[in-house]
C-alpha cells in the first residue's frame, strides 16, 4: 500500500491495538467476523467502491457500514470497520486487504493472550516446510477445483489435535481464502505478523544438525545485539550445509556454514 492507504492502515492498526488491549474483547470472535467482512467486500465489488468513495463524507460511509453490518457482527468489529471506512484509501481493494490483516492479527492476539504465540509461530514455519517438501499436498490445498469443505477436512486431518487451534484457523483461512496469493506468500505474511506482535524480527536458521538449547540462546542473543531488537528463531535442519549455520533475516543472509567456506576456497582457487 502507498499514500493514503498506508496512512489509513497505520491508523487502523493503532485503533485495533487499543481495542484488543482490553481482555474484554473476544479476539477469536473479532478475527472470525473481520474475515467474514473481508469475504463480503471481495464478493461485493460495488459495495467496496461505495465504502471507499472519496466523494462521499467519511461519516456517511461509516453509517452505511453500520447499517449493513449492525446485528450481524459484534460492536468491536463494527468499531474497527467503521473507523477504517471513515479513512481515505488510495484503492478500493486496499480496504479488504487491510481488514484481512487485522483479522489475522486478532487470531494472533488470541494466541498471545494464551501464551501460545511462540507455538503458533513455530507451527506456521513447520507447516511451510511440510508444504515445501510435499508437492502432492501443496497441489491438493491449492487445487481450484477442490471444494472449501474438502480442503478444510484435509487440514483438520493434518493439524487437528497436533497444532494449536489458532494455527489451524489461520492455515484454513489462508487455504480457503487465498485472495490471489500463493500459499507460501501467505504463510510468510502470517509469520511476519506473528513476529510483529512482539516487535520481533524472524530469522530462519539452517544448520546441519539440530541446535542445542544453549546454542539457540547464544545465537538469539547475538542476533538481538546485532539488530537491536528481539529475534525469533525458526529452525531448520539441512545436512547439506555440512556444519555451521546459515541465518536469513528478510532479504539478508548471514552465512557461517562449512559448505559456504568451501565454496569460497574454490572460488579463490579458480581465480
């Protein structure tokens, strides 16, 4: 997003955070209702355009949203949505995109309140690795001819009782309502949102063998010192690195692997 939409989303995040700071707000219910509003605006393009029409006063747009949604969603959802509708958006499409982000964030708030946010982050990462290693599963979950109920049932079979309920809800929503994104891109976005709940960065750490608790703590502390903020470690094992670790944070890669050093030696010998 850019311009007016970026400012509108920033304001919506602040309003959302203030609202969900109160434990009286049912975060899981808020997530479900915001996801339903997102789906509504995806289906009803004309409604989306009316609710973002800059020629109409913001208060008039908010009143329309209240009339349409009143009685169908809770007061917390109405508060979030009407506040967003009052704002100016660069593109009508940006409104449901922003509402969807807050829907995902609300589920992450629910996990954080239950002190399970770390579990959800780790499970999202592991599910992404499973998808990357299983072409059949990926095809089944992204098959446009498959019904939403069939995909949901498959995910219940895979995750039910094994993953946190918040993780299951997030993944099901992402698979059933991809909204034009690849599954991998959606999982990456969820991981970043989860990290942002604690103002943390996510580091994908690849090592030849599993790291010990002490090694994880030392690496996390070193990265926190380097970047000046807390770092959440997503751990992966790949025997091909031959030892050491590779750390990826966003687009930046820190290589400390034996394989990388051997490549460097080979390059110097070739030169």
